[in-house]
C-alpha cells in the first residue's frame, strides 16, 4: 500500500462520520422521504375525492307522492291546488317538506300537474278565479289555466311535473327547475 492510502483508510475507520454513520443517515433520509410521501398521499385523498365528487355523486332517488284519487279530478273545470309531501335525504339527514301543486287539464282534457313556483324568480303563484288565470304577485307574470305563459317577465310557462296513475291514485314526482331560463332544466 501507498503511504497516503493507509492514512486515508485509517481516517475513514476512525472518523465518526464514516460508512456506518453515512448508512444510518441515508436510512433516516429514506425513512423521512417515505413518511413524507405517505402523509402527502393521505392529504391528497380528500382533494381527489372533492374533485371527483360531481362524477361519483348519487342523488336521492325521487319518489312519487300521492296527489289524490283520480276520480276527484274528473269533473275538473279549473285548477285545483293540492299539497304533496316531498322526502329528501341529505347525507344522513332526512327531511320531509310540503309543496303546493296545481292539478289542471290541458287543451286535450288530459290531467296535468303544475308546480306553484314561478319560473321567473320562484315566487308562489296563486290561481286568480276572477281573471281565470295564474298571476304571480312578485313581478306580474300571468299564466293560462293549463300553465302556458300569457304575459310578464317569465321566459316560459309554469313547469309541469311527471305524473303516473297507480291503483286509482294520481302520483306526482316533484322536482325543482332552474329559474330565469327559457328551457325547463331540472336542478333537483
């Protein structure tokens, strides 16, 4: 061996920052890196879930609500207001609310169920018996007995709801629709 090599070899063995200390330091570095990677992954899970939530979301299944016996609506000459119960599940909370709907007939004599919510800004629209039309008290929109738009700021007629008949009962599926647009767009 050369003289310089022997001195450096003895320094490596005698030095506290020699190979065994370097391997401990690299082990701790790897351990710290893996720990940081694990914590980063744990923190990223809620962010990824938040980003993917609209794609994975399952909404509450809409249920039909009874409006009344079909025989009650056969002699109908003007819209009749009924109250239906709507069951909504939000996470673990279940809420039951009541909504007003109107049962009316269209030009062919078929039953239609209309929401009582104005498609302009969401005010409750009452039936005006004297004028034989629906009249929104908020901004003056008027609608015919079958829900079609007559005048006012509303861009469309009153919204119709999906109906079915089961065992002589008229059932309705209540939905909310976007306001201030000309097309009927379901929002909930």
